[in-house]
């Protein structure tokens, strides 16, 4: 690797790390941001609005891919991802300065959501530009290796955001951090923005794109060529269903749903859960480069599809082992305690609520919602028409009369049946960042590390594969859209959808069917229809 090639990779990767850092800051601090900008609403509602604002950033990513992909194929790679990084960085910095709802009223949440939309649009244009730029600088036979450095950036951005938040929280204390210290990670980002822009200004245009432009062969209508032409549109669809869809759900399961599962279902405290994920990422991140380089030898398809298939086959046992080690009392209770909600079937609705906007009022629904939020495995049995709601724990009926608040009698009954209380001594807890050598902690990090390995298998080679699928004149546009639908929609909406499945079924593992089904579809479609691309000439 020459000095110039190393600089290209550094400049592209550093900027992309910064963009992911910005993007994930909001997700990590959603509850605090909800209290700051949606304070006029009840706590549950403000959390919902905060998460919806976070989801908005995922939903607009494909539109950013279309807008900036078109610009990148007409104007050039370098200037397009200079624009995206400026939009992202300034939006993040402004969040750190934005007055809260108590100061400027409804304008605060409106501006916040607008900034989140800008961040999502910018991220939609950033990845395709960085991956294309690096691949078009890479020598034949090393594109997987070179672009794998871009693939580390999402994980490194998440890791950096977690570190900055943990450091600031520790330094200020929870009270000060919740009051004003949460702004510091956003404000610090302006330093990263300055460094990233300075480095990117020193870059030259991609030689492959520049040669095509000098020869007058660049596209005048990349959107039409990419999506209205069936020969290329077919590849876009195959890239999505046979590649990126499965990659997206495996990635978000291994990094984000694992964190959600630890905190919301296994009741591990946030400090410990974030440290466990951070250590698994630290140990596993180098494998993005390992699998990217390996894909130059054996191909992109075998590694990506093997990652999807192995993940689909092993998610259930791995998450069960995480439960065994992180909250053993919960595992025993799930196996030994039988909890039923008995009610008139007409009074029991569907609890599927992935965006969190539905409000349940029927006693049958609130009883089941309370049990799922308490990580209690339950079944629903139907009683006589007009009968009230009964919660039955190990054959003993427990009264459930209050449909709007949690019921102490039910909580006491399930705890007596073996379900652990909050802060139970058996739940894993780390006392400091380097408390990783106790068997319980080490086992969980090892299991999370395996999930990260799946992530590196599917994600390490995906940039090279997407670049190689499409011709230079419409490459930026063509690859960006399936990538951001697969990751922004199928992946980004996974945690909320998976938990909604858990809540509606009463099974803490049922949410895993979401990534298993989509990863399996990708493994099958990709095996039969997706072409191998590692030996493709991308200069055409």
C-alpha cells in the first residue's frame, strides 16, 4: 500500500467514523434528549417521540442516497462527500447548542427533528461516496482489503460515541450530565469536523471517475440509468435482497439489538451493558479487515452468505447463553414458572407496536404489556365472554384490577415464582471498565464477540461487492440506495420491531425471528442469483 493510498483510506475512513459518531450520539442519549426536548409530554410519550426522531434519521437515509448519489455521479466523489460531512457535522454541533423545550417551546422539538432529518440525508450520501472513492483508488485484487477499512468506521463511530458518553458521565455525574453535560459530546464533534474537512480538502478526485469525465462518458441522468433501466435495476434489487438486507439485520442484531436485549430484557444496568458491548467491539473490529482481505482471495459471496446463514442458525442458542450468564435467575424462572393471562378474547388486542405510538387501555392488553416489559414469559388463555382479566402464576390466580399502572400484586407473584428483582445480585454488573476477567463477565463478552464476528463476516466485504456490481458512470447512485434500504430500514428498524414481537408473543427470544428470517432469505437468494464480483474490472 503506497503512501497516497494510505492517505486516501485515512481521509475517507476518518470522516466516516466522525459521521457515525454523530449519528449514534443521538441514539445513545435518546432518553435524555426526550426529557429535554419533549418535556411537555408524559415520560412514556416523550421517550416514544425521542425514539421516533431517531428513527426518522434511518428512514430518510435512502433519500439521501438518491440525492447525493446523483450528485456524486455527475459532479464527482470528492466534493459530494465534502458536502455530506459538513451537513452532518454542523447538524450535530447545533444539537449541542439548541435550547430545550422549556426555553423556546415547540420550536425546540421541530428544529431537533429537522436536524435529525439532515443527519440522515447526509449519512445516506456519505457511505456510498467513501466506499466508491476508496475502491476506485484500490489496485485490482485488493479492493476488499482497502474498502474493509471503511467497514470498520460504523463500529468505530459507535465505539467512540460510547467512550465519550461514558467518560463525560463519569466525570460529571448523572445529575449534571442529564442537566447539561449531555451537550458536551455533541459540541466536541466540531473538532472532529474540522479535522475531517481539512483532510478531505487535500484529496484529489477519484482517478477512475476523473478519467471517465475527461473522456465525456459521465452520466447526465444517473437516476434514470440506475433505476429505469431493467438490466441495472435488477442488480439493485439483487444487491438488496441477496446481499444487503441480510447483512443489515445481522449487523444490527450483533451490535444494537444485543445492547437492547441486555438492558431492556435482561435488566443489565446501562453502564455494564455499554461496557460489555464496547469490549466485544474492541476485540472484534479487526476482523472487518480480515474478512475484507479474505474476500479478495475466495470471493465476496461465500463470506457474506456464510455469515448470514451461520448467524440465522445460531442466534437462538447464543442469546439463550447470554441470558444464562447475564441473568441466570431469569433463565430459571422462564423455564420453571408458568404465567398465564386469562381474559375474554374480545378484550385482547394485538400488542405489536414497533413505533411505540399506540396506547393500550384494555386490561388484557395492559396486563400483557406489563408482563413483557418485566421480561416475564407468558401465554394467553381465553376465558368466558364478558369475564374479567386474571393473571395466573403457577396455577394461583392473582388479581389484576388496575389497567393503567403496574400491578404490585402481579409483580410480587412473579418474583415469588423466581423472576429476579431489579438489581438482583445474580445479574451481571461491572464495577469498572477493566473488570473483564471474572468468569461471568468474560463469558458474556465472548458470546458478544461471536456476534461481532458474524457482523464482520457480512459487513467486511459488502462495500467491495456493491462497488463492483455497478458501472462507474452510475456507481455512486446504484450502490447507495440498496445499502441504505438494507441498513437504514431493515437494520435500523430491527430493535424496535424485534421488541414489539417480544411484547406481542410473551417470549423474550421471539424477536430474533426478525433477523433470522431476513438473513435466511438473503442466504438463499444470494446463493442462487447474486453474481460473484471480485474479479470485475471497475474502470469501465
